[in-house]
C-alpha cells in the first residue's frame, strides 16, 4: 500500500510539471484520459479508470487538474443549424499595425467562435456563427470593419459543412 501511495505521488508530481515552453507536461495516463473523454465526454470516471489503470478518485482529480490548467474543456457541441444559427462564415482579416489588439477585439464578439493569427494572405482568420445573412452583414460591416486597424476583410460563407470533429486525439 505504501509503495502505491509513493508511486501515485511521484506520478502526480511528474504530471504537474510544465514543459520548457510553459505548457503543462502531460504524461501517458493524462493523454489516455483525454482520449477517453474525446470519445465520450460523459464516460464515467470508473470506466475511464479501468481503461487507464487508475481509481475513479484518481481520474476525477486528473480530470479536474486538466480542466483547471486549461488543457481541455468538456462541453456540449451543437449543430448551429439546429439551434437557429443558419449562417456561418470564415472571415479573413488584414490588419494595419498591432494584430494582437484586433485579435483580442474579435474574441470579445459573441458571434466569433474562434480567432487564429496567421501567416499568409490574412493576418487573422475568424469563424463567425450568425442567425442569418443580415446578422452576418451587421457583424462584418458594422463591427469588424469598424475596428481601428482593420484594413480589409474577405468572407468565405459556408454553403455546407461536411466534417466537424474534435477527435484529433493526443498523438
């Protein structure tokens, strides 16, 4: 029993370290827990524990730590069309000056689902989810283009979503 506690503590200490780039270090057990939850976000901790070789309590602690560290989120993913959002678009944004301040302003808009600063034709790509075309026009024309420093935008309206997945695993 004592050796299990010591082994558990040392595994927990290894799991809590950060890598050289400041991101949390994830050991093989934490990665396996993440994969289990990617397959089914409602999978019971006891079932995950059996799959990864930990107790239910240890899995619960690991999951909470992964959530607290921002490594993962457990959320309900909806189909935007079924909940009233009929228009989606990717918007490429070209910026004069500070790209980060524009990216930050975009993150504050509720219609913007994600923001990526890029290298290439656009400085920023932002995915927007709106109720309809009028709503999309309002977001792009009156809010995004009105931001100081936005030089131009180009919109790519989604006609049909063929694949959306969050199952990239932990590689």
